[in-house]
C-alpha cells in the first residue's frame, strides 16, 4: 500500500477540508482516497493530510499536472509539499 502525505501552510483546516471534499470524486478517479486530515498542534498555520493510493506513479503524475496548472494560472499559488510513501 502506498500513501501520499501533503503538508500545507497558511490555510485554515476548514478551507482545505472543503476543497478536499469538493475534489473527492476527481481524487477517486485518480486512485486517491483521503484517510486523514490533521492540524499541526504546535503550528496552527500548518495542515497535513494523508491519501492512500492504489498507484503511486499515477498519483505523482496527477499531482504534477494539477500543481503545474495551478502555477501557470498563479505563480504564487499556495501548494502543498508532497511526500510519497511506500510501505515496505
């Protein structure tokens, strides 16, 4: 099982929760399932969320496409740092 951890700063948990809920169908089509959403207890400006993925390479390609498009539209987009995890 593979996972994708996202770390995003300067966004309220309610905002990202709504975005993730809105995008859930698209994520599912890309093989992504949201498992957890956390707010950093030591830094309230940081949100982390974890997706389970059926295909890590497909997930990477999806994120690359989405982030590239967002940066073309707005070079100052607040995008999450992505960490791709494989279970051993």
